[in-house]
C-alpha cells in the first residue's frame, strides 16, 4: 500500500475543482467527518491516473476514490454523486497530508459560497426588477374593461391604487373612499351583473390593502387611523350587499371564471402569513357562503385547502391555522361537520368562539340535532377559556334556544353547562327555577358553595315557597363552612343560620330531626370554646 505523495499544487488544483462541483453544505459535512477522524487507510493507487483511495466511517464503512486530475471522475460506494460528503472528508485529510491547514480551505469555500450567493441574489433582484418594469408598462396600458380577465382587473387595481395605502400621513378613510370612487366610476359603463361582480373584486382588493396597511402599522409605523374593525366594516357591508345582489342575478357564461376568481382572491386575502388586526378570514367566509356556495366549487376549494395543509410541519403556525379556519368554513357548508370540528380542536390561533357560533346556529335552524350538539360541545371549552361575558351570553342564548326546540337533547345539553361553571352560574340558576327543577338548582348552589346570605334573595324566596326541603342541605353546608373558619365573626353568622334552620325544621314539623342534628354538631365541635359561647349567647345551648 503506497502512501500518497500530495503536493500543495495538487491540493490547490483539487480545491478549485471541489469548489466548482460540490455545494458548501456538502463540503462542511465532509469537514465534520474529517474532524471526527473518520478517514482511514489513505493510500495512492498505482496506475496511469493518480487516484487516492481511503475508507470513511459513518454508520457504515464507505470506500472512496478521489481522482487527483478530474474530481468529477471520483467515486464512492455511497453513490450520492456531487453530494458525497465522504469525498469531501478525504480532501481535507489530504490537505493535512500536504502540510496545509484544512480549516483555511473550508474558510475559502465559505467565502466563495457567500460571494456566489450574493451574485445569484443580485441576478434574481435584477430579473425581478425587470419583470416589475414590464408589468408596470403592461398595466399602464390597461383600462378597466369587462373584456379583461379577473387577474388583469387585480393587476390594474394594484398598479394604480395600491401605493396610496402606504401613505400613513393621509387618512385611511379618505384613501379607501377615493380608491373605491375611482374604480366604481370606471365600472359605470359595464352592464349588470358584471358591474356588481367587478365591484366585489374591488371590495376584496380594498380589504387586502387595509389588512396590509394595518399590519405595517402594527409593526411600528406611526398612524392615527381609526380602528381596523371600523375601517373594514364598510367594505364588508358593501361586499355583503353586492353578494346578495349578484346571487339574485344571472351571470353570463363568459364571466364564470371571473366569479371563480373571487374565491382565489378571497383565499389570497385570508391565507396570509402576515399578522394583521383586520379579520381577513371574515371576507373569505362571506364570499364562499354567498355567490360561491355551490357543492362542486366547494369540493374543489376543500381539495385545494387540504393540499396546502399537507406540508404541516413547514407551515408557520398562524398560516397553518388560517388554512384550518378556511377549511372549517368550507366543510361546514358541505355538511362535513365532524371533519370541521376536528380542525377546530387543532387551532392555536383564531379560536374565538364567535367565529364558529354561526355553524351551530345553522344546524339549529336546519333541525339537525346531532350536528347541533357536536358544535355546542366544541364551543363549550372555547367559551370557558375566553372568559368574556359577551361570548358566554351568546352561547347561553344559543343553548337556551336549542333546549326549547329539542326536547330529546335535554340530558346532553345539561351536561355541557357544567364545563362553563362558574361563568354560566347566574343564567343556569335562574333557568333551573324557571323549569321548576329545584333539586338541580340546590345541587348547583352546593357545588358553588353558595351561602344563604350570598344567594339571590328572589330565588331563595321562590325555593322556600315551592320546595323548602331543598334549602336544608344548603344551610347545613353553609353552617359548617362558617364554623370551619374558626373565628368569632364566622361563629356568629353560623348561629344566625342555625336559628333560621331551626325555624325551617319547626315549620316542617321535624324538631326531633333538628335536635339530632344539633347533638351531632355539638359533638363534632365540642372543643371550640368560642363557638360554644356564641351558641349560649344565641340561646341554642343551655
């Protein structure tokens, strides 16, 4: 086995070829193998061509042949071609054999890679600038025409009217109004319903620009704009009216693609990686619930959204959840509620209850009991976590309507409310009394540890008149809770409650039961001297 005789000229020639044929990532991996002393049995093969052979140990043993004249003729048993890190490892080993520092060559490779990337970036930028100039020239020659494609409509919108939205010195209301008036005026000559369709595209464009403007403002641009909700609300209201108008019209076949492009634009607006105070997904839901609510179109959109979700681990979390919310809406419209709710449970962002309440409303009005219950179950933990009164009130109204409309679901509906305690307590307590469910009312008070002095006075009087026995466990619990506080103020409250409890047993004709209760109470708390004194002071102990 002949040891390799490698000169500095050999190494420099090899370095030039390695730089040309191998990526920096591969060379860096080879460097790591060299540093781990993974290269062994280095020897020169005797023959016409100068070839250095070696073994490189990874999880397996690889046999490498490095051609000293033509690197591209080198081979390795790993068979990864120009991505072979084992040949790169052998190169660095030969640097050491030639008396050169391998790390200097790695640094040289890195600098060459950085320079190459700089040149490529500059070339891409030049190409992009050239394409933008050409696009602007084409756009400047365009006029708003019914004969143009929907894509060309939006090209014109962006070319002429996107820049004003970046002017933070001007009022966003004035900008939006001006752009709308310009585009609406240009569409006056179009026949209905094409004019309505184009104006829907205009509103989507406005919503998109507002979302981008408010996203920039959120990143630190000084702005005195009105709130995002107030800015977008007129656009959403106009879009709703236009959608209603278009749905009642017969659109010429030549404009079916323009109609489909509404879905494309709504998706583009909604599924942005950029966080914005503007609720982009509301525009998506509005468009697909209206003029695009066709089973065939919905199935196509569902397939597109599922395809976008496939590289799940590569998606940024906010974009991932935007796609899920869009998919929830489409699947709900298709009646695939179980699939939609599975996406609801996966959400990290956009999980506000009001975003999904409408789906439960739709199922209630359609009389689909099973799907209504599915949505109410999905909404319950979201409402509980939000801890906002308006969410709780909205859920309660929906729950109450479902309870009144579907007698066969009472047991399942009752179980949902337990997850919403304590927030739901005032509504539930009043509801149980309306239904005459006094035992359930008492159970809720006990679970909430409500004392007689804390309870709603009107509710307490109602139960005392209709089912006084239901109050006895509440008195027992409250009395013992006050005694356990172990201070005189609480003992006095307990004595007051004991007097009230005695009166209840007396009216019931159960004084023997009262006496047994008192005997047990005195026995349990016989060591509490202060409590005994309060009992004597209250004439409950002789």
